[in-house]
C-alpha cells in the first residue's frame, strides 16, 4: 500500500469535507477518541448523531472524526 504524506492527507480530507458540505445542513467534528468507545458514543448521542440504540440519527449531517481512533499503550 502506498504511503501518503500527512500534509497531503490533511489537504485532501479538508477539500473533500468542503466539497461535500455544500449539500449538508450540519457538520459535526469530533476530536481524538483515545480508544474510549463509551465516551465516543456519549459524544455522538449528545450531538444527536446516534439514538439510544446507537443507530444513526444524524440524517444528512456529516460526522468528521479528527485524530486517531485507538490509543497507544494499555
């Protein structure tokens, strides 16, 4: 798999978000999850992106997750 430079990835992600946001009523950005699934689900719920059964309830909103999903170490 070819490696992509960090700045190229960020530039591509930013332009993709801007282009696809034109038809979107709402964009929700969430920072680094630090491997904490329960807190991540809490944040998604508070933002109205998932319902009480953890099903998508954000409609046409876009979710942008920044940072890593997992965390290092124990």
